[in-house]
């Protein structure tokens, strides 16, 4: 097992019903994730609704989260931005607060403004000079292709590029090549996408997963068994949670975690800012029907 392994969920950002940030709720979210057995926590990511949060709110949330966790677990702060200068400033701010890692996608802004391979390399290099470990997020949302040769170049030439969250289509194939060709430079090959490809990715050599905060305690055994060489037990554990993961990935997105945390008394509201629409009642109901037989901690934590 590497220094970076296990399950590192993304923390949702709770709002009050009036749309303001619920900072006390944020602290409860973090405590719930820690109690679920998270090995690290990521904040301000896509599943934290980073695209609906102001710069001032980002700073407040980062400070509140890092101070509240207080070293109990490593914290990853997402810093993605099209402007390299702003990404560097966000990295420095996160480092100064005491964050352990920053995560970033390649530079993009909409469908037509995308960094090419050299521009992407240059942005990551600039952030690397801040001196905080970087997780490269290879996500479909950016629309920017990150071919393996580029990832390998970043891993070998930028000291702080150590972690890789691979959640593109056929992630296992990419992870396998990246690990085989990158060797020791690939310190943390992770997957994402709510762990919907987790078994294949673990078989390919992934050492961890960045899931949502929905069922951390239920997914963690899959990783623990697999890393210990108990593949059959990992398959059995994954089979138990596969329907929930599928429903979250295909129907709910980050709203699944908020709905479950409201049901479990972790937070008071599952509000999402416009233009995000609430979960359809039938989709939400089915989520809970799938969750309840698992008896996850999230449904009981606040009661």
C-alpha cells in the first residue's frame, strides 16, 4: 500500500433553504465522513458544487473545513481554474491554510476554451512551484483530453504531481498503462465517478478511490479487501453496493449524498442553487429504497 490509499470522498457543500452556505452543516458533514471511515476528504470539488460557489465562499469553506478537521485526516482542496494565475493563488492559499493536497483539472472554460497539452503542462508546473502535492483530475467535465504521455511527463518533470484521479471512459485501461509506464512516479493512482468502475480500476492497480460521501463505510471494504489480496471478498462487497452506486452515478449525481444526509440528520437542507433542479421525488425515493437495506451510517448518524 502506498502513502495515498483507501477512500477519499468528496464532501458536499450544504446550504440553508435560503441558499446561504451552512457552515455548521459543513462541520457536521466532515464529522460524518470521518466517522464513516474516510481516509482523506476532498472539498470544493465538482460534487461540492464548486461551480455554484463564490470566491469568498470558497475561502470561508476551505478555512472552516481545514480548521475543523484539524489534522484528523488529510484534506484535498480543489483549485481548478482556467487562469493559471488564479490556480496558483488558490494553491498558495490552500497551502497556507494547512491543506495537504490540491486537486485540479486541466484549464478549460466552456466547450471552446481548452488548454492544449503544453498549456496544461505549464499550468500544473506553475502550481507545482507552490510546493504542495497535486492530484491531477482527469474528468470528462473538462472536455480536455489528458493522454498518458502527458500525464507521465507531468509525473516525471513536476515534483509535486503525485496523485492521479482517473475517471475518464475506460479508466481501468488508462490506469493500467499509467501505472506500468510511470512506476514510482505514480504515487497515488485513484479512480472516481462514484466508484462505478471500482473493481476494474482496482484490478488495474488503483490504490484508492475518490467517491461521493454517500456510502463511504459501505465502499471502503471493497478497497480494503482488494488491497489485501482478498479479491473474492472485494467482489462480494462491491456486489452489495453496486445498485446504489449505479443509481447515484446515472440518476442523482451529488444530490444523492445531500438527500441521504438530510434523511440521516447530518444536514438540514438538500438545497442546490439554481439552475440545478431538485431531485425528482421518485428518483429520491428509489435512492432511499436502495440505501436502507445497506443500513449505512449516513442514514443514522444524526439520530
